């Protein structure tokens, strides 16, 4: 089962996050073989972390909760909010297999939260959604897929990792996305993001 995690940093925890860097990476080393994507979200200037995103293949919901809540940053109080969702890897690859890196572009994490009760409304738009992303953004997509309830039955939104010229391009991507155009999203978060992992 693939899981998406987004953990938002509490205010004024940058120094604590930095102090825990090696402990955090050591914890994540346990999941190296099943990690699909990872990395911090950042302020616009790229200087300060605002949260952490991980997509990991795990056996069950209990393992997902262990991953989220045993993690050192969470245990120490760096994170103020933790989002856990089932996810499906539409592109079937990890972020390390992305080959479209372009100098000067920025990377973004986009989390689009579905309005409650829109699972049935989404289904007729699936083909248009995938056609829009695969047709216009295939070489810019690092990873994307639906966010799902714990049992996988209910659609709760969409998560995308994408490399684009700037934030305006990310906003334009979502403005024309079929689910968005048909009013299925309650809100859309666009975060500056970068590939994560142990520093070399």
C-alpha cells in the first residue's frame, strides 16, 4: 500500500529540525527500499523548511502510523500537523527516476483537497484529468496520484510533485485541471519543495 504523508512544521522549530537532521535521516534509512519520494517544503526563498513530505510503500495502516508518529521530528515536536492518506503511484516510478530536470526551474508539492462526497463526481472526469496531466505536463511531472481514505474507497484529493518555471506556472496548471474546473476541490496548497535525503 502506498501512503502519502505531509507534516507541517510548528513555528520557530527550524533550529530543532536542523539539530535532528542525522537522527531523522537514520530513521528514514529503514525505509530506503520502499521510498517513492521525499523532501522538505520551503519558504519562497528556499531558506527555511515549512514541512516534510514522504511517499512510502508500507504494508498496512498500522505501519503508516508508526512511520508518521515514531519519526524523530514528530517525537521532538517539530511537526504541528500530520496528514496521512493512501495514495496511488500513477507514473509507477520514484522521484529518483525523474529525468526532466531543467536549470532555473522550481519544484513544487501541490496538495489539492477534495470536497467531501465528491468521489462519484470525480469518476467521469478521470480520463480528462489524466489526459490533461499526461498530455501537457508529462515531462514536468515527478510523481502524481490520488489521495484516498484509509480503506482506499473514498477519493480525498490529489497530490502532485512537479518541476515548473515558477509558482505562476503551478497555479496555471491547477486552474485548468479538470477536477478543479469542475469544482471538486475544497482548497489547493502549492508548496515550494525540493528533493530530500541525506546530505552528501
